[in-house]
C-alpha cells in the first residue's frame, strides 16, 4: 500500500527559476473557518497557479508620475544670462478707499504719487510694503547744494532689500551718479563696491564741482545701483532720478526712494529733447580760475585750481588734460606758462599758481588767455577749450577781471565755461 505525501503548503512552494517574473501567492483562507471531517467534506479545489508578471510591470506598480515640471534653465542659477533689461512684473491694481468709502480714481493716484515725489517721502520698507515699485530695493541718500563754492554734495548712505543678482543669492552693489541731460564720463561719479550684500551701507559723499545756480534749474541727478561682475558685464539693478530745481541752496535734503527701471529708449529721448543752448555751451567743460593782484609787488597771481566736465578727446572716453596760460600782448617766454599733465581724467585738479610782474596801468590793457589741451605722445595736442579774461571780455569774465583790479591783494575765484576762444593765438 503506497502512501502519498501530502502537498506542501502554498507558502513553501519555491519560486520559479526565471528572474524575469515574480510569483504572487494566493490569498489564504481565514483561520476562523472550521474544517469539516475529511470523510464527509468534499475535496478542496486545487490551489490556483501563481500569477506571473514581468519585472517592468512590477516596477510600474503604485507609481504616480505627478505633474510634469519644466526643465531648469541656466538663467535660473545665473541671473546675468537674462536678456537685458529684465521686464518688471505688471503692477497690481490697488484700490484706495477715501474717507467716504468711495475708491480713488486713477487721477487721484497720480496726484498722490507726484506729491510724494516732490516731498521726498518714504516709499515704504521693502519687507513690509506691498508697493511693487520697491521690489528692486530702496536707496537712502541726501543732497546739499553749496552755491558759494559751486558744489553739489551727494551723500550715499545705504540701500535696503536689493534684488539678488548673483548665484549665491546676493550682489556686489555700487552706485554711480550722472547729471542729465548730457550723461557721460565727464559727470559720472561712483561709490566703492561692497561685496556679497543686499543691504549695503556706504556712507560716502561724492562732490560735483562747477555747479551753478543755473544748472540747478535745468539738471536732473540720476543715481543708478549696479552689481559688479568681474567675469562679465556689470548688471543694472535700478535707478532713481531727482530734479535739482526742487533743492534749496544750503539745505540738506534726505531721500528714501524705491529703485525703478526706465526704458533705455525713453532715457535717450529725454536727453536729446532736453539738450538745448545752455548745454551746448558747456560741452567743452569748465575751469576754476583765481586772480590776485598785489599792488606792493606789482605782481599778478593766476591760479589754475581745477577743471570739470571736460570733453573726452581720447578713444578710451577720457583725456590727458593740461592748461596753457598766455598774457597778451606777448612779453616773450615770461608770459607763457603750462601746468602739469593729468592722466586719464575729465575732472582734473591742478592747484598751481603762476606769477606775472606787470604794473597795474599796463595790466588794465592786457588780456589773459587760458586754454585746456589734451596731451598726445608723439602727436599734436588736441585743443579742448579756452577762455579769455580782460578788458574786452563780457559777462562773468569781465566781472572777474574788474574785481581783480579793484580789490588789491584779494584772491577772486570764478568758474568759466570753456569755448573755442584761445586756440588760434596760442598755437
């Protein structure tokens, strides 16, 4: 009598040898179900054969691809690869309720904005304000006009909440200043660069020399905040503009303004539209001259102090200026002097004096010719501009000459605009 071995439980059935398929065990019966005696219970159905699935189907179970995300671009990590300039986001509509509960119209919003700009009021903190104009950051600075010395003092205090321009989420900001119209290297001033910060503190004062009261009525100061990049082009963050006609003489006015982006074509149109007669006369620059006649020694002291906003004569956008002085009628070598050459600058400072021994009765008949030149090695020097002081002069030039003769022993300083005068007779 042969005895057959009972079949192994399902859990002990070995898996197929193939590595490309997996075996799913059948569901076991509940343990609470009573088993009938083998003599009376019908034979149990054979266990179901294991289900075979491929390895690919196994890895595809319970996989949810989710939303398709865009592939990160290189500009997401290096913002300088963005097209310049970056268009700012569209402004949000912000309704302001009046006291009676009615919303303000667009005209009321424009009037409120003009009032804040004229008064130089704060535009709010970047972190706590919802104003879209401050998303680039805010600039804190102050201006002071010294009419006695013809100077405009620009104190750049700090900036706050600047836009990150580098891959590390920071920036290397600096501020550069221009006088409009006529922005060029001649009237550009720049602060130092601060590394890896979005809240820089400069506390730096920049001075414009040769600024008259007439300039204050026509000029606009432009302050640009930029990010320095050693490996590429410096990036523009934002700018603010202040009309100098709103600045009173001797009064230091503080400003806390949000940075903005102004289209380049609009800027160029404003410059060309605002340029007129007064600007054309100053294209060559200005010179600060001091005169002092000492009657006891019968000497005339001519001081060449500095020049400002000179015209660029070299291909690098600068000049190598020096000044020539001639007292006419020509008295030989004793009537001609020349200052030292200042390299690569449009705002040179000389602080040099020259003496002429001449009686006062003869001095009244003479003319002092002053000219500014650009030095070129191995080539003829380029004439930038000149000015003539004497009895035949007009306006401020004649007034300067008369005050020198009238107040003996007193040093009289005047700023004079350079013109085409002086070039033919000095060459």
